[in-house]
């Protein structure tokens, strides 16, 4: 077996599209699920079962802005 050009990186909480930026695209993903509840909600960043200001705060703490 041979591996070449393998890249491993950490995804910041709130980087929903995994482009290594927490930006307007990710904010759009969060607001699209705003006030949704349930265990399978991917925008629930703190795993409390709902998308609210606590999740917005986590996204804000990891904000990268635009390139």
C-alpha cells in the first residue's frame, strides 16, 4: 500500500462546509437551522438538542471571516 498527498486537518466548530473557514457560508448554514430541535441537527454545536444563541456564540468564537 502506498499513500501520497494525505492531508489531515482539524475542522473548527462552526465550519459546516469544511473549507477551513468559519464565514458567511457557515453562518447561513446555522441560520437555516435556527431554532430547530433534535439530536440529529448538525448545526447544534454544543449538543444540547437545539440551535440557538449558544451555538451562534460558538460559531462567533471561531469566526475567520472572508479571505
